[in-house]
C-alpha cells in the first residue's frame, strides 16, 4: 500500500516539474500567432482607410509592404524559437527530471527510511511503551542540551537545580546528587539544595544514609536547624545506626512542631508508627491530637482561597510583613530559635546584613552554638556581594569555625580564598589540600579545590 502511495506522489511531482518544459514550444507559437493577428488587423484597417480616402494609395502601399515584412520576420523568429526551446533542450531536461526525481527519492528513502520493516497493525503495538521510549529519548536529549548550556553559563543556579531535578526524575541519583552539590557552590546558604543532594545519595544507596548523604544533611541542619528534611534524615541516620528509640523521639518532636497540612506528615506518621511498634513504645494519642489541632488552628478555606488569589507583589508584601512581625517580637523577647528563623528569613529576602545581625544575636544567646556561628560567617560573605573575597568579619568567624571543626569545608574554602587574595599562596594551597581530603573525590567542592590549587601552583611557577 505504501509503495502505491509513493508512486502516486512521485507521479504528481514529476508532472509538475516537467510540464513547463514540455509546453515551452506551444507557448512560443501562441505568442507568435497573437502577434500575427495584430498585424492582420492593421492590414484590414489600412484597407478601410484607403477605401474612405483617409490615406492615399501610394502611401498605403508603402505601409502595407512594411506590415507584411514584419509579419514575415515574426514568423521566421517564432519558428526558430520553437525549434530552439522545444525540440531538444527542453525535452532533455524533461527526460532528466523524469528519471532523476524517482531515483533520488527512492535512494533517500532506502537510506533514511525503513523500507524493510514489517507492517505493525495498531492493535499489535504497545503505544504506551513507544510513548515512554520517546519521552526518555527527549529527556536524555534535554539533559545533554542543559549540560552544554551550563558549561557556557556555570553560574546559572536555576539551570543547575533544574538539571538536578531532571536527573533525579530519571533515577540517575548519583549524578543528581553531584549536580545539587555543584549548585550549593552558587547558593551555599540554601538548606534545600543540601537536602536535595542528601536525598539523592540516599536513593542511590537504596535507602541507606551513606557518609556523603549524612554530610549533606548535616550541612542543611547547620544552615537551618529547624529544617524538617534535615531533622527527619538525621534521625533516620540514628535509627540505622542502632539508636531507634532516640530517632523515634526526634521524629515525634518534628511531628508535633510541624503543621498538620505539611506534605511530609503522612510519611513521618508512618515512620513513627512503624518505629514505635518495633521498639514497643506507646505514643498515646499523638495522631489524634494533631488532627484536633489542625481542625481548630488550621487555615480556613477562605484563607487558602485568598492566598491563592494573591498577586506576586501581594505575596511579597505578606512575606515582608511576616518577617517584620518576627523581627519586632525578637526585639521585645529575643530567643534563639526565633532569631535563627529571622536570620534565615532575611537571607531569603537577600538582606544579608540583617541576616548576619540576627545570627549574631542568636549566637550571643548560645555562644557555643556552631550553626549560628557558621550561618553568621556565610551571611557576611553574601553581604560582600560579587567581590569573591570574604570580608574581614567573615574571615574572623571562619577561623572560629575551624577551631571547632578543622574539617569544615565551607571555612576551608573561604579562608583559602582570603589567603590567596593576600598573596599567601602556600597557606591557601594548604587549606584547599585539606579541603580535598575531607570531601568526596569527584564532588563539586573537591573539584573546585583541585582547580584552585592548580591555578595557584601555575601562578607560582610563572
């Protein structure tokens, strides 16, 4: 059937292409006939003018002779043109087209098409499987294009995050985790990026908290101690390490402190229920109390509808108002958790100086708190903008960070940058070499340290 269709299409195409060359001679003759007809009309009019006495006989004879001479010349030219255009060259082109078009078309189809593939009736085809295969091919191509684009724009944070999510969706978890870690270099104060990396390490290990996953979750917890993802997975680490009772208490605390409508609550509830059964722990009416609390304090349908109808500007005003309210409460009655939330909120609004101040006040309430210390140091770096070199305030804080944790990657990196900016290449290389040791080989942070060391080593040689 398909060859019949192809034959009809070829026939139509060849006919359209050949027709102008076949009818060239006829067109030439038709034009000549029209010209001769004009001259005949002129002869008739000339005879009429002579009969009426408008033109003299001698003058009319001269004009008649000239018209007939033109008619003879036009006749000879038309014959020559018809012979030249229609007899040989046009027919040669027509024959070439008749042969070449089908041959070239069939050759191309044989090379690019699938003429030997058997017919596949619709009923025998798995349409869903074919669609899934096509989608996989499209996504793989999309990943390749995004990867190429990010090579040209390595500072495109949204691009890295989008690529990481796509890789995770394709269950390429190791690649997704490493991509998230590359994104953390651009947004080192984003707990969610570290959570994304840790979750993909966790998925890649088929549900085990590996050292790489643990480090990512600890980073997230250091940035945001109240982050539910960090709290959940670090408790899971404890459970897998044998401390199931301790993990259960952490999960219960997270469940009680979280909104009932939070999307992770069903998973957390199942984990609590399962662990309580395994450890023989009585959790009482924990779930009933949460449901009752949701019914009395949760947002109404009108509140939800009003929030959904807000414009971007209105939502921004609402967020700013909430942050201002929290700041006012912390002025009246400062407390550690509230100040840490305030520091994170200011960081989200990119008010990094206010963020650093909030973290400093939180650290004043808990002088030995590591999370507030490193968060304050990073806020000073972010407040410095795109300068790339950490300010003196951040350097001082990062030295305190290293005193408490000599292997803290963020401090090792930024202190190395500060030393390199001072021209102290040897100390910078020392710090970055330690960073290589404490990070996973092949990770984004490890690769950045390696490149930085190569750069300084090359500068020393020059």
